[in-house]
């Protein structure tokens, strides 16, 4: 064992005490699958230990009873911040409390927490007894409410959501019992609302909705915004259409990721031999998680390995081994993107060169500038690119930009100058919105100019033909002497005016001056 027997000697097995969850629950199944996947990864073995969930896992990680565990990210982030608070507070006599899972700063400071990877997502499901619909949570406490088991990650998440709505768990009539007992109470009209944090498409939620006992209710926008502002460990995510039978529109809610967390006792942070064994264990767990993600045998677990981007903000640093994997994957992604961009540039250059060699009409730059399809295509590219950038920046924290369709609509309004000032939140997204507005209005002006040029082509052709000509309007016979004078050689000039009268020019003729005029 890491903490009980010290550092494993060369050739000895490195046993990782891994906290899972309730037996046959999601965490427990994932932990045993990870233990199976890690078998054969060098000297590392994983020994799953059943617990009551995220809160107990965090307490055991901090006390040294576990080496690694599956934990909801909000619970892990609260433990990490509580440890920082203890370091900042020092010997202050101010009472401490209020952290998730009843953690104390002194307890949280006993170990150093690091994230290996996020492996799955869970969405908050607000189940309301039919036919009631809740526009806000002001009246949520008029009947008993089910939040999950005290000490579970789902219970802690529900407490935070109620806090964002202005309620505390202590003042609400909570239902004490299991989820099955809560459903039975709801069928007897004794329970109004259930707050469940589970993966989208869960079979139990599907059965409840199919029975007609309850419906899914969206989280109010005000609650979403206050929740993200105060607890950025969550991210705004929709329960998409078709996730459950009969769900015909996207349902706004928040998601929280489950992460694999490893703890290092404070007294061992300088023990190089211990840290070397720990790095081997983390490397083995990463390989095991990647195997769970790509092996069809474990597809039902829906494991997805993510290093970053699974929360609005991620206060817990990655483990150094995980950082190496994340850096390697990011570098590979940049190289692939650069290679694709270079290949696309070469292809476009060769196509343009071939068109110029064959002298294809319209292949020149001047012709392209007068082509209305060029600004139209550029406008579409600006809107599309800004849509993806803004969505990637704000879909986790902005209730108005939950889907790509929402972002596409907002960027269309920005590009045409019809935006509102409260749409975007982050400075980077606002910069992208300003750039989209400037480029969009400029491209629309270009598009309008090219269309105007097309409609005025006849006048443009005539102007080009009459360039450097003298046009006489309302021609009369008595103007002939003046025209002869202009065509003749002047005393101080050596040129002459060549008379030309176009057939399309009614009542007007012109002459072009050849030679020098002084």
C-alpha cells in the first residue's frame, strides 16, 4: 500500500487503494472496470473499495485511507479550495464552515489533491410531478422535496442549486428515504419535486418519464446564472432533444463531471521515491482510462477522458503525468490543424495558378473584387467561425448560448449590427463579437457595392468606351465649326481630335485628342 507500507521496492506490486461508490452503482462499476483494464500495466494494481459516494471518498483521500478515487468535481474543487483557505487563514480565530461534505479547512489541508482526468458527465434532472410546471423555485418548498442521500455528491449539488435559488436545505421539507421510496411518495401525491444528478438518458429517469408520473423541468435562467457565477465547477448544458422519449425540445440545466482524483499527503510531497511510485500508478490509471474509452467492451460505461474544459473553471491542477499527456495531445492537434491549413493553402494556390495559366475569365483579382459571391462567402465564413469560437467560450457559462443554434443566431445579429449589449459575458467573446460586427458590416457594404455595380454595368461599359472623349450633348448643326476647330491642329498643339460618334449615344458625339496640347 502507498501510505501504510511506504514506497514499493523495485519489482514489488504498487497497490492503489481506489475509492469507488455504492455497490453496483455507477462509480463502483467504473472502478472495477478500471481495475480490470489496468491489469498487466507493469507493477500497478488497483484495489476498489466501496464507499457511500463522493463525500466519503474525499474524506478518506484527505485522511490517507485512499490513494485515488472517483469524485464529483464540485466536491473535489470545494475540498481543494478549503485547503487553500486554511493556508491563507493560518491561526485565525474566525469560525470556519460551510464547505461541501462538512469539510473543515484543517482537514482539507492534510493532503494535496490533483486531478488525473474527467471520465463522465452527470446532468441535474429536475423531476416535477405532473402536471405541475415550475417557472422559478420560489414555491419549491411548499411540498416535500427529494435531494438524494445525505453525503452523496447528488445531495451536495442539490444544496448548491437550492442556494442559488435563495433557499437552504435546512428550511425546506426534505423527504427522507431512497429514490424508490420517493417515487412511491410522488405517486401518492405526497412529493412534488426530485433533484437527481445522473447521466443524461439514465434508465431510471427514462422509466419515470415513460410512466407519466413526472416531467422534466428546466432550471430557471436566473438560477443558472447565479449558480455559474458563484460555483464555476459546473457548466451549463442542455438535455438534448430525443434523450428521453417525448422530449421535443432542449432542456437547460447544469452538468458536473466525475473525475479521478489522487491525493498526496503533505508529509510525502518531498519524498522522491514515493512520488516516483505515484507517477507509475497515475500513468497506469491513464492508460486504463483510455482503454475504457476506446474498447467496445466497456462502451456501456460511456467513459470519456478529458483533461480540461469540463467545467467553467478548473481550480484543481492536473497531476504532472496528466499534464504531459494533455500537452502531447494538444501539440498533436495543433500539428494536424497546421498541416491541414498548409495543405488547403497549397491546393488553393495551385488552383489559382492553373486558372491564370489557362486565362479563365474571372480568375483575376479585379474580377473577384467585383464578384458578389466573394463578400457573401466571406460573410458566411465570418459568421460560422465566430459561431464556433463564441460557443466554445460561453456555452458552459451563458444560459443564452446553450447550443450551436443559439450561438449561430447571436452571431448573425452581431454581424448585421442588431445585437444587444448583454448577450456575451466573457471579454474574449465580446472581442470576437466586435470583430464579427466590424467585418460583417464591411462585407455587407462590399456585397451591396458589387450588386450596384452589376446593375450599372451598361453605364459602366459606356463610360469606359467614352473615356478621354469629349461628349457633346444636344448636338446641333451650328456646332460643326466648333467641332472642326477642335479637330484641327492648334497653333500651340501638335495633336488632333479624332471624331467618333457612338450609335448608342443619342444626341451626343465625342472626340479623342491625340498628340500634345499646350
